[in-house]
C-alpha cells in the first residue's frame, strides 16, 4: 500500500493512494478509529494495517489526487537518521575508501517539508546541494536487533532529498568539522510523496534513483550500489540506540552531487529540483 498524508478544505487526513498519482482513499472518513497522522498509525501495528486494507477494499470515501495538497507522509517522527558514504559509486566519485561500518549523522523532524513544497534558500549558505536518498521507515521499536530479523522492524520506504549546505558541512573551520549545521537547516528534508509498505516493493535494494535540476539529470544510479543495506543498517544503529515506530533512516546518495562536479554546481533560487526513486515516486521542489 501507498500511504499519504494530505490536506483538503483545511483539514489533514491520512490516506492510501491507489496508484502513484492516482485516487486516494480517505482512511479517516472510511474509519474514524484510524489516526490522522502517520506515526500514530504505524504505532497501531498490524491492526491499523488491517483497518486500512478493509477501507481500501470497500472502495468508498475516494478523493481525486489533484483536489488535495499532498503533505510529507510523516512529520512527527522521533528520529531522522542519515547514512553517509553508503554508495560504492559515490565513494569512487570522491576518491574515498568504501566505509567498513556505517557513517551516521542526523537531521531533525523540523527539517521535513512536503513533496511539492517550496524549499527556502537559507541566507547562511552559498553552496546548496542535492542528494536523492531511499528512506527506511521504521515500523516497531527495537534495540540490539539481529540482522536476520531486521526486516521485521521495517514498515516501508519513501524518498528524501538530503539537502546539504556544503560550505557548512565540508569547509575547514566551519562548525569544528561537525556536519549537523550543514545537514539540518530548515527545509533540508523534502520527503514523500508516499510511504510504500515493504510488501509493495519487489526489492528495495534494486531501484533506480535519480535527481534532475531544471530537467537536467544530475544523479542516476541504483540502490544496488548501497554498501550497507536495510538489514545491516538497522542492526548497526540499534547497537547504540532504540529505534521507534515512524523513525526515518536516510540511506545515502549516489554520485552526481553538485559539490564534486568540475566545476562544482549548486542549487540557486528559481531552480526546480526533482528527486525520484522507481516504484515510490518523485519529489518536486522549487528553490525560492
């Protein structure tokens, strides 16, 4: 199933998109016991999934996609974790060694914006960069999860643009070499358009991933280039911290980011940036 959060006539709802860009079943009108936010729905576990499936099968309370405003599919998550250097071809692009263990940093829920929202260019940076990323959406609480059991902790997947201020992330002397300012400014996590349940993807580790800026392809790779896949990431992260329902794990980006182009390229006001992943969908954000 493809879960979305949307706004219609000033109200927020949870829905199931019947196909990408297609009609949406309003779950809250179909069943008043279904929460209106995605995190609460995920916390409800298998019973909520059954309720959503029943609502879809009844085929009522359907709205047209074009009549609503799609929101980020989850906004109230406890954690937004990110993985650096997690594509082999991205490591080659930088002339950097492939990591022996995941490189973890973070954004915050306050970074999240919707799949079609304007992205406001912060006045504090002059090097705004794009990064298409597959996102794991955690389905249940876990600590010290075994790799062999890790997929049991996955609710589904979505798409993010790991927007980065490269001057604050990478330039010597900036913020003591820490990445958080360069990665976690407001608007730095466009997310969506839907969360696709893990059962809805044949193989999350064999999906085309792309970025286009003003229609020009900048990144074009496949999740089969990931160094650490879902199971390894969850097992590693939960050695150190407890994951909770609705947590997000951005799994890294392929080559083609602006900072490593020759000469470097960065986003500017007026640009239309699209990041997409096969079978999940596309984010389309204007830089303003």
